[in-house]
């Protein structure tokens, strides 16, 4: 989740209202989906509660030993009553970090980057000049968030720029200038602390090596996995995407949502490495499935990717672009993403050989009655999803 969205809370209503509505998209088929999934009815009942709580829309894809199941509900675009469908493009937000990590690890496999080398070995001087202590920070430290580099989107100067120019399209160097000369937050390698800046720098390093990191990600990830509905916005542009969902925000925490699609789209399309991807739910699952099944990286590289660093409590927290999480007591690998107008989870549960991607088109980083209800409902969703079939039905458990 990007801290930048917290800083957007004071943006003017004008920015939210300026979005021009897109046309309704044609319905699409979900041929790979099966409605015979044993938990379809129970999960659908829980997801109806999510809509009743005020979430504009949701879309998900699940892959289990039974096959594929997809479900969508609510609205992709409230204003013209466009129903959410499986073909709608969802914002992956920080899930893009997993894509970026795979790109760097492909360069590692090709012998074009040393993960233990200082970032100054690869980062051009016109970017490296903004980073304090870059010669003590390795590529690996960027990947697993142990670099100590400050977070660019929590800097007051960055927040001021956003407030004054909410439609401004930032360049990568702009973000780095906000941390120019700032001391490291901690000694490199000494602890884990999640930073978007780390993955921005990885994108710039990949640019220096490949000439265009977006084109490289397309060649080594998107094309091999045939992700035909996955777009990296900084690379492909963000105009004329009729299947892209509208985004909403409960600005005042009073249950009234506003359309913030323009701000969401412009900002996400400005981000590299740490954000910037839109995708359908099925494509998102196909990406994680392809990765963990060994279709992108060699087995030794995958083992490296799942080498976890610990959080402040000593618990496994993060690998190389992979989040180590638990849901209902079950371990999961993947990543989450969130922003002003969207939120998602993409995870694999090895105990059940189950993949899940679920997205909502409501901002996930501010508090309010919708969010409080949604959190409890999503807890129930995962309880149903992960409970063995013969156990008691929990779909109607009172939150």
C-alpha cells in the first residue's frame, strides 16, 4: 500500500469530479470458469454482503484442484450502471513489485546483474546522486526492503506538489529529488521496512541494463505467460481503456463514495517498478501461478525469491518481491496492493494448492464505516475459502 494515498486526503473536490465517463463495455465470456465450484454459493453469499456494505464492485478469480471459478458483482462504473465483469481491468497497485522483482531476477539468471553488488554499479549517476550511501546498498536490499532508503511519497515536498497539481504527471527523477540528500533511515541490511522507493530504483536499474524495463517485463513475463489482458501503463499508455474500472473513495468516512478515477489513473500511470499495472483477475492469477510453477524462473532462483526477511517481531515478512502472509492461520505467498481508489490481494496458499485474486474499486487506505464492515466481511470470505469442505459452514457467521 502506497503512503502517497494518505497524503491525498486534502485534495480538492474538483480533482474527483473532473473524470469523463467512459462508455459501457460489451459483456465478455469467462470460458475457463466453472460454476460447479463447491464453495461458489457460500462465497457468493459473503460477497453479496460486501456490496451491501457499500463497496461499489468486486471481481475475483480462484484456481483450485476443482479448476477455475470467477465471480464479479456490483458496479465497475456507478455513474452509468456498468456492472462489474470478469473482463474489467483492475488496478494491481503494489502487486507490480512482484513483476519488477521477476524482471530483476531474470537479469540475474542472464548474468547481467549481481544481486550482491552495490546499486551504484548499475544506477546511472544522474539517479544515484540523489541516494545517500548508495555504495553500501545492494540490489538484494532493494528487493527485500532492507535498504534503509527513505520513502519518497512521505516527503512533505512531494505532498505539496500533489496538493497543488493533482493532475501532474511525475517523471522518475522527480520522485528521487524529494529524497535528495536525506539520511538513510537505518543501516543498510539491518532490518526490514517496506518502501516504494526501493522498487522505483529497481526499475531505473533495469532501464540502465536493458534500455527499457517495461519492454523487458513484457518480453520475459507478459508474453511467455500469454497475459493478453495485462498492461503496464507507463509502457503502454493509459488512454482509451474502456474496460478499466472507475475508482471510488470514501473521502470523509461517512459512507458516501466519490469518483476519483482521474487522479488514480494519472498517478498510477506515472509510477514505475512499484506500481503501474492493470489486469483482469484471471490474468493476475495466471501470473502468480506461472511464477510459482516454475515457468518464469529457475528453481534455484525461486528458492532465493522465497528467502524471507523478518519483521520487527521476528516473523517472516518478505522475500524478493513476494509477501509472506497468513490468512486464517494458513501461510500464503503473493502480494497485496492498495491505493486511493482500489485494493487487491493476489496470493497462493500452498497447503490447499489454491490461488486467489480479489479486487475492489474502492480505496483501501482510509478508515470509515464501509471499510470497517468490508474488513470483517473479507475475513469471513477467507474463512469460507480456506475452511475444508467437510467443516461447518461459516458463510453466515455474524461478524
